[in-house]
C-alpha cells in the first residue's frame, strides 16, 4: 500500500496542478488589456477627453468643477499687471516645494513681468507666449507643456504645480512633485554586518538616483512607465544595455504591459501579476531594499523593477540559489563567504525537513533511531496524550503565532516577547505533559534554522511547506517524507522564472556557474557571467 500510494500520489498531484493552472491561466493569466503605457503615450492619449480650449475662463471653470471640490487643491490667481493678463497657479497642498513656488514662480510672475513691461517689451501671444515663459520668464529647470484636460488634472493631483496664463493654449507644469519623504536609512529586512548602509525609500526618483550613484555608466538605462487604470503610479525598468539579453528585456516589457488593475499598491502586486506560475509556492521574483544587491544583479544581466511608493525593488529572473545568497558573501573573503552560504543551505534543509523526519521516525520507524536515544524519547513521551503529528502541530503553530506577534508589536517589545514567550510556552507545555522535551528541542532548532535564511519571503515559503511535509510524514512515514522532498525537487526542476530554469545551474547542469552556487569562488576565478542569462557580454572583464 505504501509503495502504491508513493506511486499514485505524485501522478494525481501533477495532474491536479496542471488542470488547475490551465483554468486559472485562462481566467487570470497574462492577458490584460494593455493598461500600462509609457509616459509619452499616456500624455498623447486622453481616452476621449477634450483638450484645453485656450479660453482662460472656460478652462479654469472646468478645472474648478472637476478637481476644485477637493479642499487640498489650491487655485492661486494673480494678475500680470504689466501686460493686463491673468494667471493661476494650481497645486495640491504639501506635494511641492513651497520655496520654489514662492521665489521662482510667484515673484517672477508678479515682479519680472512688470519690469519687462516698463522696459517696453510687448506681451507675446499664442506659441510665442509659451516660448516667452519657458525661455525668458520662469527660471526653473523642469517645464512641461500639457494640452489635454485629463492629463492636466492627473498631473496636478499627482503633485505637479500647473500654471495657466490668459492667452496661452496650454498649461505649464512647473518643477516636479516634492512632498515629505522618509530619510535614506539602513534596510531593516536585510541587515548586514559589512556593506553599504543605504536602503531604498518610497520615492522612485530617489531610488533611481541611488542606482545612478552606485553605477556611473552610460549603459544603464531606466525606462519609466505608468501602471494602474484608476490610480496611476510610476514604475521603472532598469537594466544594463550592453549586458542584458534583449529577449529577456522584451519578455519583461511584454508582461508588464499586460498588467490590468485599477491600483498597484506595492511591488508585490507587480510580482504576482508577472510571475510564470501563480500556483507555485516559490517566489519567481526577488524583492530587495538594497541598491547594492540590485546593482550586482544588473551587472549579471538581470533586470530590476522599481515602483513609486515602495522601497522594495524586484529582480528578475530569479533562481532558488539566489534566495539563500547574501551580499555579504561577496564582501567577505571567499572562504568565509562560502562557509556562510553552505550553512544557509543546510539550515534551509533543516527548516523544511526536521519536523517531518521527527514524525516519521517516532510514529513509523523508531527502529531507525539509536537504541539509547529511542529509550530516552519514549520515556519523555510517556505522559504525552497526543500522537506525534498533533504534538508537533501544537508547537509549530504556537511558534508561528509568536513569530507573527513579534513582527506586529513595537520593535523593543516584539523581540523580547518572542524569546520570552517561546521559553515560557515550551516549558509550560512540557510540565503540563502536552509535548515532550525532545520535541521542544526539535522545534527550537527548526525555528533557529529558518531565521538564517536571508530572504524573508523565502523563509515564509519553507515555513508553509514544512506543514505539508508533516502531513505527508504522518500518513506514510519515511516514505511520505521522501515523497514530499522528491515532489518539491520535481516541481523546482519544472519551474521557470522568465524562461530561466529555477534550479539552474543544477538542472540543467552548467558546471561553469557552480563557481557561485554552494560555494563562492575567488573573484579572480569568476570571469564569466551566468550562462543561464544568455547575456550579450559573457565576460566580466574587458
């Protein structure tokens, strides 16, 4: 029966996975309506919305009727006395630099125009008026013409300051949105002992500027897009032009262009909408707060996606080994970095398999345990009324609840609560006879091993699969544990991230890429970029 179940269960699971994936892909696959367009095309397409009429009273009245009911939208009207023309500044409170507006716009409009008129300069009209404001009147670096009504309203609500002048057939966007922003600090989710202390912020322009400072090369290209049907946000695709595989870049742009959603709240939305297999528990895009990690990925030939409003960037394509690597592996000497990396692989295996191995040995195969240890475990479990599966579930669920509570509580309280709560619950459970002391050791080792995984998202995946492995072990013993591990391995070998096999260079085997797999070879030996990425430039050195 065990042999038959071992044969039939994988076949049934793979058939169910294939059927369910086809159903979900047909309904929610990469077949959006092309809601994402770049900034240029977004400016020219107005979805049937009328353009500015050029009539000052009409355009101003229309703006007040559409967005003027918002209390944070201000209309600052003034008169260019020297020319006898009226002007209005439209802006959202708190989303622009007040000094820029006061000194470089308001003072210029109210003083310089009078001086020009007193010197006998004639007030231009039509297209000459726009050129006059751009070239002679407004001393600001960023000036953009807007002729569409919808684009003007969206730009104002996004934080731009708009200037409308009587006789001008368009509006001018002055400067760029500059609201209150968090200072650049060290990433909290990817702390390092050695390395840069810089982390991304929620402002896209600050993040792209950090990448520019990290890599001063003209080959780095940043393409900005607009995502979201109802609420729009900027998204940037970053890559190294003379390194990245053109087919990979085309595939990324194709998937991003098919995003069709009203609101993209965080880069996690983008990750879920562009991934290859939505039914896989493994992440197919790496998220990071570290500019140095992004820059290293770009130099390997990968692509980064940055979304305005979140400090987490996405790196694609991703492989399983990347989730267990840390930038510190490359900052330390190769022997120390290799040791730490191998420890992470061992810890990941322990975090995934130890509870299921405990259940299978205790419930089905106690003869595989050394006699002295088996006697000790049996004596410790004499007072435990539950089977091993229930016993492990009680402790694992308690640990997960404590971990989640520690994350949500204030930081000084959370860390103390996690440690003290675990000790108290474990000791109380042993004294009450609910669990055995040996299980407390097993669960503690499992929890500590999961903490060594550098990527939080990867740790969540292993924690989730750990429970699946426990049920396999409770049903089939050591056969179930082995079957569970083989199912994960077979799934990983079939999984891809933007056309790149997830477990490469293990499968398919690429011996040259093993220099940066379980061990990190000396930098002098890592002369080539990963073959799996099929980069334009294969060599890391000229």
